C-alpha cells in the first residue's frame, strides 16, 4: 500500500489528536509527545509501505490504516500503556469532528437495503482469504428483525498488532466499535466474543434503536 490518498489523509486528520492525547490521556510531557509524534511519522509510512494493496471494494482498508497509525505511535512510546489507558487514549484521539460526521452519515443508512447488500457483499468477498490484513465475516440477520450480526473469523488488526508485539492491546481498539455505533445513533452495539480475547470469532451485533 502506497503512502498516498487514504493513509496520508488519516495522518493529517489524526496526528494532532494523537499527539495531544499522549499528554492528556497517557501522561507524557508535551516535549515527549512532540518527540513521539515526530518519530511516529516515518514509522507510519514504513508500516503502510509493507502492507499489500487492498482489493477494490474491501471496506476494511480504513481499519488497517488506523491500526498502522496506532502502531507507529506505540512503537515510539518510552513506556507501554495499559489496555485501560490506551482504550481512553484511542477513543479520544479517534473521535474528532470528522469521525463524528462519518458516523452520523453511516447511521442514517444503517439497516437500509443498501447497507444490507453491502454487508452481504463483504461476507461473500472473503478478502481475508487472500489478504491476511483484511477480514472474513458472515452476515447474520436476527430472526426477530431487530438488526443483524457481522461475525468475523479473521481480523487484520489482530494480525498487524501481533506482528509488532502489541496483540495484548487490541481490545483498546475493539472498544471503538461501541463508540462509533453510539455516535451513529441508529444502533446499539452488542458483543459477546472477540478474537483478541481468545473467542471463536468477533460477534459484532447491531440492534435497532427504538425511537
């Protein structure tokens, strides 16, 4: 994957909240945060350059780009954060105005025919069979019509985080699923298992909110 387009845009959007979060959420000094962010830039480019090109229509490319950004910052922290502290850091850093706008837009189309067809197409694609940094999933509608589950059997984030020695911190990223669903306003996110915690799969369930 070349450092252009989406990767470059994500760096511009999130480098500042990541740097600020180092101070406000992880307790680094402003000088330390500046040093970490400066070193993270080249590392981010290097991580991105090692990734394969994602297939057209693979909706998970953004997920792996965001993971690459987090890995770049983690690699340059002088002390390893706890899962709890990193969960707060990642949520705060990722929920900037752009993310909130994206989630609201996604929420307006949640459970529409277009959304359902997109879920089915992603499940049929099985991109994870050809790209270890992508995902494989099943689309499972709830029998009572209250929503659906996206059940994941492979996870590109788990793969990338494991490669760089941060697999134990994956739950900090998993938490964002709840936050983004809430910001979308159309669904309540429910989950029992994650691959990161040793589960058989990640069951990402979306229950329709009753308004």
